[in-house]
């Protein structure tokens, strides 16, 4: 389940630096999450850090990118193995 950032985002800049997968970046109007990189912090933290810190609660699960925990763990392993081989 990749997360998404909704239009309620106030561009407060707290989510981007806490993302361990660098899945969050500034979009045309507000921050956005790359679903290919978002693991909901599986492998890093117990809870998604962006959701924990968001002051306006604008980071729900992306309805078009539903993944179970096992899929998120596989994505985490793929992302971290790529980072180690660079």
C-alpha cells in the first residue's frame, strides 16, 4: 500500500526529510509520493513517518496502489539491495 499526499497538503516540509526511501518529492503544487519507492516505512519503522508527522493528516493509503505487508517487505529489500550495490 503506497501512500499518497492529497491536495490538503500545506507544503510544511516535514514529510520529505523523514522518508527513509526518498519516495517524497515536491510536485507541481504540493508534495507527492512515488508509489514505486513507498514501503510505508516497512523495514525501517513501525509506522509511516510521514503520516506520524503530518500536521494536517493529508497522507492516506493510495487506493490505486494497494499492497500487503509481504509485498512492502519485498519492495524494501529490493530498494535496499539496490542502494547497497551502487
